[in-house]
C-alpha cells in the first residue's frame, strides 16, 4: 500500500479530492478495504454483471467483506448461463448480500411490451433495463465499485482508480490490471470461469446484443456489434 489508511470510520464522506490524495495510487485489495470497511461503510456497493472477468473483483471483495452488497442487474435479457454463474459464484465465494434488481414492470409494459425494443433502439433498451434499475438501487449508496479495466477498450484506457461520477464516487480497483494478471489469478486460485468464455465471449452482456469475437479483436467488439455503441449507459456521468 502506498498511502496510510485512516484508523477510524468517517462520520461524513470525504471529498473526491481527499479520497484521491489518500488512495489514488493504492493497491486493489487495500483500496477495497479502505472504501468498504472505512470510508463508505454501509454506503457502498459492488455493481457486477457476473460476466467474463467479474470473478477476480468478486473474489477480492469477498476477502475484504463478504457481506458487501453486490448489485446484479437482471435485465431479463441475460444468458441463462450468467444467472446460474451468479448463483455458483456467490455460494463458492461466500458472498451473502446479492441484490438482484430488475426493470420496472410498468415501464416494460409501456415501453417494451413485445420485448423487442432492442431491435429498434438499443440505447432505449439499455436505459429501460439497466440504467434506470441501477439508478433506483443506487439511491441507498454514496459510492459504487466497478470492474472496468483500461485494457478493455479504447474508451476505457484512461480510467482512474477513483472517479467522481455525478453525485456518486466510483471505485475502479482493477483499472490498471491487464489480461495476463487476471488470467493468472483465476488459475492460481482455481476461480470458476463464466461458461461462455471458452465459447468465444470475452465480454458478456445481454443475449440479443452479445456475440463472440475473433482472437486478437477488441474484447468488447461483441457488444452491440456493428452499431458503434460501446457502453450500455451506466458508466456515463450523471446517469446515476
């Protein structure tokens, strides 16, 4: 660890600038411990898709505090493999607070009655099924933890460990990790892989908008392929 940790839980949140000064270059496990058990105690959640690379961050959070809320957005368009993988991982790692959120059924009835909104407007579908459900869930928290990494795409190659995102603080503990480091820790610890990874899916979202990619391609090319879309919307400032 490269910065001293405070010894007591904060009664009020530190500013973004204070957090950066204290923890902006800390190692992943130390950063998570400071954010979960000290700075944002009971006011922080991990948001996880239980996708291709999620297991590493889930394992780190389980080491720090297995009762940390883990928000899982069930869009009702996910691969069945993802939902089953969520249950397997939670049991194996001892995660005790999986919070599954879904789109508002009234909104779905009004905006996507036939379930085919994704064929007409993927941005609107993501907003309905991911952005708004997460925004509602995040009303209880001041900060959230993401699994984004710089190597994943050109749109993520400069993300910091800590960032201000609208009214929330976002923690990216794996921002500086590379694929080899992720693969090594998965093998070393015998962590379970998402079953679709070996079928050519290095990035996994909703079933209608996720496809396999060829070796050597950008790992997120299989998300909304051919549409020029790179994010679902939950990582766009001011959405949460």
